[in-house]
C-alpha cells in the first residue's frame, strides 16, 4: 500500500512539473533574460563559459573509437542556473572562442555555432527552474542529454559537416551515420551518469549562495 501511494505521489509530482513546464514555457525566457541584469549571474556565466571552452580541448579516450568530452557539463550548468537566454549566449560565445584559440580545424563553421545556440536552448528549457528532487530531475537531465545527442550530435552536426564539405553524402550512405548513432548511444548513459550528480551539486551550491531559489 505504501509503495503504491509513493508511486502515485511521484507520478503526480512529475506530471505537475511537466504541466508547469508547458504552462510557464514563455516565462522561462523572460526570467532568463532578467538574469542578464544580475552581475553575479554574469560573473558565474562567464566563468562557466570559460570552463566550457577549456574543457572542449580535452578528450577522455574510452576506447580507440570513443572519446568523452566534458564541455557539455558547464553549458548544462549555465542552463540549469540561469535559463535558455544565458545558455544560448554562452553556447555561441564558447564555440567562437574555442575556434579563435585553436582554429586548427579550418574556418569557423557557422552551422556548428548555431548548434551550440540550440544546445543552450535545450539545456535552458529542460533544466531551468525544475523540480530538483533527484527522482524528478533525472528525467529532465535524461531528456535534455538525449536530445543533445540525437538531434544535435547525430543529425545537425552531420548536416553542417556535409554542408561544409568535411563529410560527404557518399560516406553517410556507406554507414558513417550509423557509426555516429552508435557512438552517441553508447556515450549517452555515461554522460548522464556524470552530468546528473554534478548538476545536483551545482544546484545545492547555488542555493547556498542564493543565486537561485
């Protein structure tokens, strides 16, 4: 009986959070824009953006074909704390700064910069002002990271790399897209396992610092 009541309470709380997400969707952007007037918000966003740029230069090899990056952790933290507007701006700035510091891959690909803006949008809408109870928040973290990998890493990144001439459509037909899907599917649970506890700690620290409610 207690387990059934607990399950119903959890589902009701989850439904309430999703309902609030839908009904207050527009206010996420309004509130996020207001954060840009807060000096502490700007300072923390700048620090996390700098960390994202630095982290983008490092890769942790899992095996010969899989490498784990960590810049997504800092962008997701910005989205969690300050919402979509701040995170979209941070995504664009981090991509441009990363290219300026280390332009070895050739000219700046505007499409990939656009992807970082979309990533900031996703992290902002799915992580900002949510129920941070672990059992609820893990759903939002999983949803945001799944869309990151599926929509941006697999689809949009591939599209822009083809447009830039770095990948060919022929290589896609020969199975390159399947490889990208497999890599992102394998990395997804690892990235969620890293991202989830770190964001919980970020929220706890931010509340003690009175950066968020």
